[in-house]
C-alpha cells in the first residue's frame, strides 16, 4: 500500500489530536473521514473544511472503506472499540494510533486482531492544554517528534507507511522505538514532567498567583492544566516506569537540597553547569 490521493483515511476520535491529524492530512491533499463522539464535532470539522465525511456512531460504510484507520482514543476505549467493531474493517486495512502508552495495549491488540488487518503503533509527541476538535491545530506538529513503535508482528511495509504518515503531517522528526523503550522514555520526558507540574500547582495554597508570578513559573506549570481522566489512565498504565523516574528525580532533588543546606557552592554550580549543557544539547536537537 502506498499513500496516494485515493487512500481512504478514517480517524476514530475527533478530539484535539484527531482533529489536528485531520487538518494535517487534509492539507496534504488527502480525503479524511471520521467517527466522532458528538455530531457537532463532525459538523464543525466539515464546516471548517478539514473533514470529508463523518458520523457520531460506528458507521459501517465509513469504517469498511478505510485503508488506514487512526485511533485517537483513550487506551481502554481503543481496546473496547477493537473488540466490538473490528469485523467492520476492510481486509488489508492498516491501523495506527496516538496512544501515549504502549506496552499495556500493543501486544494485546495485535493478538486479538483479525489476521487480515495490521496494527502499527505510533505516538505523536504533540499536544495543547486545551481539549476538543475546536482547538485542533496541525501547526503543533511542526516542532514535534513522531514515534513509530513496531513489534515483531509488524511488516516493513506497515512501518514505512506509518512513518510516511508522520512526514506527511509535517512532524519535525520521525523516529522508531520498541514498546518497552517507548514507555521508559515517555515516563521521563512526558509523564514525570506532568507530575512535577501538578505538584508545583498543589504544593502551596497561595492565592492570586497571577498577580506576582513570573515566566519561569508559568513555563514550568504550563502542562499542569491537565485532563485528569486521560492522564490518570496513562500514569497507571505505565506505573512501574513512571515511579522509577519519580524516584530518580526525588533523589536528584534531594541531592540539590542537601547541597543547599550544607552550602556546597561548588556542587551547586557543577549541577547547574551540567543542566545548562544538557539544555543546550536539547535545543540543538542532540
């Protein structure tokens, strides 16, 4: 399968990411259909011109003609959808997703799927602090990473098609990880950072923060405006890797506290120099 203007793409879950996918793929010249939770989301996307057809129920016609199906659902909802509706999929259909954790779902889904369809996991490392298709914006992909997460069950063709999707949508970088490496990495660069932001916003009861807060606090807590249903599920689905990263962070934070308490100026400066070097490397894409 090659992605052409005749490829039928279906997005299941027309929220922030699903809508952003629809915008990006439409901009790339493809016709995109969607299954949404609410008809008003379908109506909005069609009115804005980034959706071909859509339905607020599992429409057999839309599902049955899709060559590529992108699932933008919570992990447990994704699993339920496959259990209940996979019989509607076209033989040879390629499935992918936006799910933020992989080990808890990838292997089970690949086992339960029909043998004539293939699921190739992916994770767009992009998002916003607002929800819903009305806040979708494919510009968030331009500086973001797109990770393809294959297993031994995936074919080279499916892996390449999934990477091509990332390139078509304009992601800054397309890479590949195993489910295990993905979840270990995501526990550090995404889930731990959300835990830190949440803790910063809840560690004191100060009122009127907006009156005296600086940019550093705003930057650090930007992601504290959080979807509690989704992120609680993601945290628990990756609990071992996340707790390990939280323990590493707590130890390093404790080390900095000890250096401050003991007035270890050299130690503090050394830690700051290392932090600066690593941030520069990150900014340079290293």
